[in-house]
């Protein structure tokens, strides 16, 4: 019943516009009941959007091809999981998901924080309502998922590239990350609009920011895993514009998560943090624009549409309004505290921020340069991997070094002598690892050698931090060594969870350098019975086979794999020809060896009529560490986000104080 | 089916409007419809509470960094004094309010 879906969206549109206008008026004039009414409108909008989402999901599940959206993105033979994932497979559905997540997260954030930041909520509600109004407007007037037609016998099917298990999780997680960045933005701008100089909004949004950042980071890795398996060129990250679209807000949000600690501890960088929050949100909008507008050519972009101009206009409005608000509140934001020393933790955070933001801006320029070039000079250009690789190394290596040095420096100021003592062990370990790697022949890739040496330095610094911290806790009478270790983490989850995240980034670096600097590739045409040698692997082509799957014809080359005379079994590499979609996809064979931490990666590029097959075979060393890093990243983030009873007690004390203040 | 969908849509709209209007329906007349906010003086006090918490947290961190060897004895000696003074000043400025405050509660809504 598309009418119900359309009605629910119209109702939602009315509600969020009301939340924006009535909420704004209530905040401006200080009207309590009107604000409560506007807040209720935001909650009700979530319910209404949920009804629209259910209507679309039901239509997908029932293969109701009278919905144009369902007919365009599914077919009768498409398995149920992928049929439901078509919800976010197309533009209209993904906009609906944006609005659903936005109204849901916004309502939850307002509901959970209404006591903690009650002075900020009056402006947060209309800001959330305003942002939701834009998406509701698009869904009602420009890109409705509830358009109807005379139902065809079958649908057009889902893009084969999207028929991958990782695509069931990657887009929703990405959207949770993108949309989640709305929460710190709305609260930060709410605090500025209401003239609040305190840091309640930071406390209120800390976990929302961390969760969004984690979703975004994990989604980027899931997207990389999808590209590795599905796109099948043998790599994991290609600096594709849509990949970069998610990376940019993640980098800026990473900078914010570090610099906000300086604000909390030293009451510094207040303007900078407001800029970072607004920048991360604008970049998340820009990321959605890149993915959904069809303005760029990308393996991840599945749509061509007319919503690009709407998005650009909205991004311009958000950027201009945020800038104006920050400038208007500059006197309020100016900090009286100054940096005491260039050798201090806060200085390290500042350097880290500069490199992160420089990297994000460099990536942004690489993404928009082709668009600018085409618009200004009429010449289409492509910014390739060498550009990004250069800056990733130039800014990335100092960042890695700072990950090791930063935790060893004290807040406020540290003497060079104390710092030297702290750095002695990590530097010694890094030097030893570098020499050993050089002796093992790792000098064939100088950036790889430097990367591994830096990685060893950071890991040694992290271990040293845990050791010294545990020893100090033990000396303070925290019981057994295990007790001292757990109490160390429990008493400062943000710090030690952060170190786990740093370890994950190091693992990712080791994996990325492994696959990028020390991989092996061979290509050959083989006939049945012929063998092919790649590194110490021997592949024997046993012949090809074909079978009919639910929605595709699968052609596979069967290959026997052996290493050092030992049979390791057979693998299948080939192609799928999707019938409804009339498209073909590469289906690579991947044999992971976790003990050697390497993948044997086989692409059957071409099946010839004479029975031979053209194979491209890669040995990707240490690539599995990248996926392992993803799990460690989530674990570290969870430690960081875990509720802290002592922090709650401290906040409770402040509640009491504020209550007393209000009565005084 | 179409009629059914339209009726459901209308019911949804009515329910939403009723929910949005609830604050006015539940409280048609009110003596005080103003939003409760902090005065500039109260805001300043709140910032003092933050300053106190910041100074106390910095003191704890300084102690821990000293214990783990990140801070030399000389630096510790120079830094600990101003931090203690900062915390004491904030505590002193907050004293009249603290005296009138009720006993600390044990639990509040977890900040999200």
C-alpha cells in the first residue's frame, strides 16, 4: 500500500518542519510548552518514518512490483536477504534510511540527555528538525520510494556487485556513522545558539560521537572487505571517491575525538572543536552527496540522479550557518588558557590534529579536483593513487609516530630528559625490529621498512604504557597484578581503550604495508592439466564447470593448490552471469592462511572457447591483519564507550549543584 | 486496499497531531510557561564546578604520570602547586552553593 507510505512521509515532513519552526520559536522566546510540543513532533516523526520504512520493507518482501522502487531494484529470483537489502540499494530507499536513522538517533539523544543538557536542548531540537526537514522534503517531493506503476511480471534485479554478504551490513553501518555525526553537530550548534559556555554538550554527545565514529570506521573496513572480495582486483582500498567520501569525515571526527580531550582537560581549542564538529558533519553530507548524486564515476556509486544540486545547496547552507554561528560566538569560545609547552600531551594532540585535517583536506582536494577541472576548464581529469599514496605517507607516518610519542608525554609540560627516558625502550625495540627486517630482506620496499619500524615503535610504546600503568596501580595497592591491570583499564577506559584502537591502527598499517609493499602477482593463460607457479604455491588448472544458481549462471575454474609438495585442496574462481540484471561479475577465489597471515587470491579473468582460462594470481601477505584490525578497533572502541560508574557519580554531584544553583 | 491505506494514513496523522498537541492539552492554562534556564551568574557557577573537576582530574593525572615516570620530580614540583591552587580557588568559590546543596544522589541517567 504505497498510499500509506506516502502519507507517513508527508506526516513526517510536516512534523519535522514543525519541530524546526516551532522549536526555533520556542527556544528564541523561551516557551516551555511549545518546546515540549516540538520535541514530541521529533519523536512522532520517527514513528511516522518507521511506518513508511515498514511499508517499503513489506513491499520488498512481497515482491510488490507495483512499487517502481521494488521493480527497479529486485527480482523474483533474488534471495530474501538481498531483496530486503535493496531497501538501501537504491537512492530513494537510502534517503529513507537516512531519515529513519536521523529521527531515531535524534529522538534518542534528546530523550536521554534532556536532563543533562536542558539548557542546550531548546536549540538542539529545531536544528535536528531542520536537518530532518531537508531529507523529508527530498523524499516527499523529489525522490519518493513510493512511486507506482503497472506491475511488471518481474523486476530488474539488484546490481550484482551489491549481492554480497558484506553489503547487508556495510551501508547501514555507514549511514549510522554518517547520520550519527549529526548528533554532536546539533548539540554543539545548540550550545552555541543558546550561549552556553560550559561543556555539558561534550559530555552528552561523547558516546554518540564515539559510536558514530566506530560505525563509520568499521563500515569503511567492511566496504574494503567487500571491494577485496567482490570487485576482485586484488587490493582492498583504491582511493575511490566514494571510499574517500567516508574516510574524510572519519579523519575529521578522529581529530575531534583527540582535540576534545584538550578542551575537557585544559579548556582550550574550543573554536577549533566547534569547527571540527561542523566540518565532520558537512563532510558526512558531502559523502552522501558523492555516493547518491552520481556526479562522480565510482565502483561504489550505483546511481545517477538529480538530487545533487539539492545536496550541494544544503551543504552550503549548513556550512554558512555553522560558520556564522561560530563567528558570532567567538567571544564566548575564546579560551584564556594557553599552551604551556610544545613538548606536552596537548601539543601532541595539536600536531596530530594538524596532520589529520591536512590529510582530510588533501583527500578532499583529490576528490573535488576532477569536478572543478571539468567545470572550469571543461577537461576531465582523474586523480590517481600516486597522489593519495604520497600524502598518505607524508602525513600518515608522522601520525603513526605521534601515536607512539603522544601517550608517553605528560599533560602541560614534559622535560626532554623525562621524555627521552620514556622513549628509550620503544625506540630500542623499533631499531631492533628495523635491523632484523633489513637482514630478512625487507629493504626491497623502503616505505614498507619505515612503516614496520614505526609500527614496532608504537606497539612497544603501548605495551610500555600498560606495563608502567599496571605497575603504578599495583604499587598503589590494587591487589594482584591481574587486579592492577583490570583496575588500570577500568579507571581510565578512554585512555586504555584508545590505546587498543591505536594498536588496531598499527595492525592495519602492518597489513596495508604487507599487501602494498611485499605482494606477488602473476598472470598466465593455462589449459586443463597445466600448472602455474606463484611464489611457493603451485596451481594446477583442473578444468571449468558451470551451474545454475538461484539468480545467476556460475562459471568456475577449478584449481588444485599445493605448496612445498603438500596438497592444500582445490579452489574455485570464476564469474557469475546474472540473468535478470543482464550483468556479469568476477567471483574470485581466496585461500586464507592465518598462520602465515597471507591470502592466495585468484581471479579467473577470461574463459576461452578452447577451454583455457586466463588467470591472475596474487599472494597478499599480511592482508588478514587488516580485517583483524577491524575487530580490535571495535573492541577498543567498546572499552572506550563502556559506562563509567565514577563518572556518573561525578555528574550526579554536578546535577545536585545545578539544582541548588537554580534554587539559590 | 487503497481506502484502508488512506484510513491508516489519516489515523497516523491524527495520532501524531494529538501527541504533538499533548503539552497544550494536558496543561491548557499555566502560570509559568517560561523555559527554565540558567542565569549568567548560575552559568558562571557551573563553569566553576567544571573548573574544579578539571583541576582535580588534572591533579590525579599528574600524580599518575609522576608515578609512571613521565614527569620528572622537578616538573612535578613546579606543576602541582598551581593545580592545587586552582582546585582550591574553585572549591572556595563554590562553597556557599555546596553548603546549601542536598546530599549527593547515587544514580542519574547515564550520559549517552
